[in-house]
């Protein structure tokens, strides 16, 4: 298990006492939560510039005062990588932002990423004591982003200290947040870590999925560079299971393997017309735009830039796809979602931003057929109108068809974003792994060890499509589990 004793030790430092006495809790709670400055919606719906602009120093210093430095900080329980939240926030309050950034890096490999895309409202901020006092939670995510950005922009980036090399080589399959988080913790503990990535870019979904206007690639690259400086080696364009087999990895001398190959296999609805030209998965659409510049004039592999674009689904992937389509010139960019807005899995902020950018929401609608023109290109979709019934296994109210209520809408591009399945190559080629009926790898919940003793697994390949921070938490847990196995 991850050692959390140090969290308590660090809470006895004298400067924290001074801060506590500098302002009464009542005064701290009375400070209103900061608002994130944003680009104007009209401008940004035609631009790839980052939408959220980040806090100023003055805003961050004031927001940091809102944190009550709770003796038993519940916010840390909501953070899968166990960032010492009060310590980093109080470092901001005393204007030691570099120290705040160092605190973040003690447990998080990707603070600038998490400060941008982590669903804080469901994680740390949902546990903040302010909620029990009828006050909005401390803006932990905004402050995290602020500290990481401030350090990066200051030009003096701290590299986390690493133990002396212990001569044990470890391989990581996949360079998404799970793989990167694992690599960071193993490098800190003195292991030689090599990350194998199938694509030509490091970062997994952070690069090929989440668009620049939410998470600029340059920011991901800085956090990857820190790992390089910690000694982590990256090998791209290498598909484990094809270019290198499991047996090859063992023959190369790796004594531990962490599988973090994600869930990038798109699901489809299998309805009539889904094979028409102009109907594609969100994975294909976003990867081609984000990694291959398929929207640019000079590209060899252009993607069709639709004017009437329907995106099917209500998650982050759907929001990213529809907002991308809008930026690429869609006059009508529509979300088609079979439940109501309340059940949408996308982050509240993404839905708000999408609405401000003119996205049309066809909630309680479900596609049942696409029809095409004489060239086999999609031109219309038939939508079944839905209503909400009783809650299903997920606890959300189940969408039920309204008999006979359908609607036909003109479209020239349909992007299907209804979920993903695990990448099958590693589960199929590492003989001896225990695989679930969904294709995920089954692991020991405490250590993330698989049925192959030297192989651990985490992130979306174990959970199915989940979140960045859950994948990172798995990376840390697997690193702790593997290190313990070397000790035992
Ligand atoms: P991935 O990020 O998928 O990384 C897996 C990596 O493994 C990939 O780079 C892949 O190329 C590589 N790989 C696969 N097979 C092999 C192989 N055989 N050999 C070598 N390499 C291999 N989550 C949030 O928390 N907030 C968000 O705002 C958010 N937005 C999202 C938007 C989109 C468009 C998508 C698709 C997902 C989003 N998510 C979001 C979910 C989140 O990105 C994922 O849960 C997370 O990236 C999973 O991390 P991972 O490391 O397990 O896998
Ligand atoms: Fe600060 Fe909220 Fe955490 Fe308490 S729960 S330490 S107020 S962030």
C-alpha cells in the first residue's frame, strides 16, 4: 500500500501554524470561490486556443486563503494519487508557489494535466469541508493548474529526486497516464524504466484524444520531459504483442512489466447505415485531427469537414468531438444523447462550454438508422425520441422509447462516441492472463498484479474507459505493489 504517514509529518511545520492564525476560518469561508477566466465563446468556437486561461497570482493567493487546512483533510481521500492538498495550497497562500509545485510532484506525475482535465468536482473537491458549510469547495483543480503552470512559466522546473539505480529493469506497455504515473514512481524508487508506445507520440489519450483547446500538447510534453530527466526511457512505434512479444520482453531482462495499454477500441451501435461513408468513430476522428493534422490543407489524409455534424453520446469524448467539429466549421454541431442532461457522464464544465459555443443538444434522442445518397455518403439520421424510466444497474434512470415518436434530421457527418473497449492485443498475446468477458485484464485489487506474477496492469485496460486520475492512481498502486514484491 502507498505510505501516507508522511502526510501527517508535514502537517506539523511551524509556518502552517502561522498561516492558521493569520485569518479566522469564518473569514476564509466568506471569501467567494474564484471563477476561471475563459476565452470569449464566439472567438473560441473558431479557434484551437485553450479555453480556460488560468488564474492570476492575485486570484490564486486569495483562493488559497479559502482552504481551512483541516486537521483530517477529507479532500486527500478523494484524490486517487493522494496529493497533499492542504500543504500545496498553503504553500500558495504564503506565496511559495515553487514549493507548491514540488508538493504536487511528490505524488503526481502530471499536475499540469490533472489541473486541467481531472473531474475534480467528483474527486477531491467533492470531499471538501466547505460543502458541509453551505459553501462552494476550494477550487483545488484550478490551484493545481496554477502551481504547475507558474513553475513551468518561471523556467525553473524542479525534477523530483530519484533513489540510486538498483539495477532492476522494468517495462511499461503504453504511455498514457497510467503508464506515465507508474514510470514516475518506479524511477523515484531507483528502477530502470522503459516505456513502449505503439504510436509515434507519447501520452496516450492525453495526446490523441483530448484536443488542444482543453489540453495543449506542449504542456503534456513538459511533464514527459521531466520523466526523461528522471531517467525514464521511451521507445515509440513499438507495438508490444507484435513488434516485441511478451517472451521478447522477458528475454531482454525485464523483471517486471506494467501493462497500461488502455481502451481505444471504439464501440458502435450496429444500426442500419452505420457503414455509410461519413459515419466514423470519435477515436478515428479525434486521432486524425489531433495527431495527424487531418483538418489541415496540406495533409495527405484529409478528414471530411462536415457542416451538419451529429455526435452520438454524452461523455467527454462526445463533447471533445462536437466542439472540434464546431471549430472546424460545422454550422450545425449536434449532440445526440439518449438520456437527459442530468445523466450525462461528461464533465459539467465541458457541457457548459459546449453550450456557450453554440452546440445543439438533442437529449432524449437515440439514432436508429442512417440513410445515404447515391454515392453511399450519409445524408440523414432517423432519431427515436426517448423518455426516462426507472433507474438501471448504473443507478441512472433508464431511457425508454416513446412508441412511434421519431424524427429525421439532415447530416453530412456522424461521429459515434458511445464508449470504448480494451485494446485486445496484449490480453490476447500475453498467454496466462485472466481476461474478463469485457476484454479487461483481471488483477489483484490491492497490488494490481495479474495471474502472470511479473505482470501488473492498470488504467483503462483494467477498468474499461475511465478517467485520467483513476489511471494515474492505478499506476501508483501497481508501482507500490511491484516494489513490495521485490522486497518480499
Ligand atoms: P491510454 O491513455 O489510452 O493510453 C494507452 C496507451 O497505450 C496508448 O498510447 C496506446 O497507443 C498504447 N498502447 C496500446 N496498446 C499497445 C501495445 N500493444 N503496445 C504499445 N503501446 C500500446 N478523462 C478525464 O479524467 N478527463 C477528461 O477530460 C477526459 N477526456 C477524455 C476525452 C477523450 C476524447 C477520451 C478518449 C478520453 C477522455 N478521458 C478523460 C478518459 C481518459 O483519457 C482515459 O481514462 C485515460 O487516458 C486512460 O489512461 P490509460 O493510461 O489507461 O490509457
Ligand atoms: Fe482545504 Fe477543503 Fe481540503 Fe479542508 S477539505 S484541507 S478546506 S481543500
